[in-house]
C-alpha cells in the first residue's frame, strides 16, 4: 500500500545528497566562519576556489591557522538556511510519494458498496527558503602565493584557507600597515578615549600603544628575516639571531653578499639599530634607560635612569626604513632577476 513512500524512505538509509543554494557577495565570495572556539572569525573565500581548491578533508582559518573538514565552516545563517532547504526537499519527496500511494489506493476501491473507503493526503507546510544573505564584500582581499586561492577578511589574514600557506612576506607587510594605521589614527583615538576614560587614562593608553609598536615591529621583522633566510639558505637560522641588527646583518651578508647597510645606508641603519635597542629596553627594563642602551644605540637624548620617550614621528621614520630594508631582502639572490616578489604588495 505505501510502496512509493517506502521506496523513498529506503533511499535515506544510505544518506542522500541534497543540492542547496548559497548566496555570495557581489564579488562572488562565500561567507565562512572559523569553527574553532577561541577564534570564530568571519572571512570569505571565492566560491569557485572553495569548490575547486579547498580539499574536503581540510580547510584552514586565515586568521588563526586552525583546520577542520570543509563542511565545518558555515555561518549560523547558512546553517539555518541549509537545514530549511534540506527539510523542504525531504518534505517534498515524502509528500510526492505519499500522494501517489493515496491516489493508487483510492483508485483501487470499488464504488457503489455500503462502505466506501477513501484516503486523503495533506501536504505539510514548506518553510520559506531563501539562501542566507551574504555579508557585504570585505575590503581586504588576498591571493595565496602558493595555490592562488582568493579570500578576504576584515583586517589582516595570515593563512591560505585552501593550502594553509602562511606568507611571512604578507604577514610582515600587514604588520607594518597596522602600525601605520595606528599612528595615523592615534590623535583621534586619544580624543575618543578622553571622553570615556579621562585625559590621564587616554594619555597612558596611547603611550602604551606607541611603545608597543617597537616590540611589534622588531618581532615582525625577526620572523620575516628568519623565513627569508630559510628560503635562501635552505636551513633554519640560529635562534633570535635576527633580534640583533649587527648579528642579523652579518648573517645576511654571509648568505646573500649584502649587509643591511648596503641595502639601506648608514643613517637608516642607525635608525633601526635604535629601534631594536628600544625594544630591548621596553621588554626587559620597562623603558628605563641604562648605559648599555646609550652605548649600543648611540642615542644621547636620554641619560641612564631616565625613561625612554617614543614619538609618533620617530616610529613613522622607522616604519619607512623597515619597509625599504625588507624590500631589499626580498630581492635575494634566488629572485634577483625575476622582478617582482609575489609576497610584496604592489605599490
Ligand atoms: Zn580561526
Ligand atoms: Zn594556498
């Protein structure tokens, strides 16, 4: 009697594949959300690349680098829309099968007897199923230098969602850009902060932010130099060798034939030497100047015992120098003739 219905239901024993509709933004990017609890960031991947380049077994979060199966990255809105679409699809299949069974049953009933049997079938309600609306396109777009997968995020992204490649170059330029934006917005930020935490609090927070740029810049440069060194020399450099300017430059000279000074000149070399020494003071002496700092940095503006003051203009100069130094280091021996390094931003 319920042959059609049973036949449909039997299909579900082995799982059914249902095509669902999904909306992308105007640039064709698909919304994704990192499934890892401590991250949960939203990002986007070009739909075509998500289908063609991201393996089923593993996709990567561009922000935290965590991985998960490619089915784990739906946003809550997509989850809802997919489950509504699946519900409707299944309801439709069952309703169609049921309708066929009922009309077959009814057509088999003899007419004219004392008791007449008739079955009725009513369709269940279908849920409204528009594909979930895509978020507006994100401004920052990236393309993996290894597999060419295109993705976008709010703020910096570090890992390719398809192959997990982490570009030291892109990460470094993103760090410089973030510091540059901080410097550009610092006065506006101070004004905002004054309204919420008062003048003293605002000044302390801004000072903390500007001082922290020394640590951020040296750390970013160190990683960039380590990765570039490994690419060129084919081995990992000695730990923390790029935390010092002289030691880093010597190693660079040994492996590429160019010292830092030959890439940026003596004046700019002195500028970054000072930054590296300042980072050391903030990290280990809470910014209190000692004789060692004065000797090594040549910075005679402060005497031992004084507290280091870092100005926004000074950090800006350092940024420009670090930018030029890293560009010089990107044109290493292996791509000296190839023109543009793919990890460099086009300017
Ligand atoms: Zn993540
Ligand atoms: Zn990739």
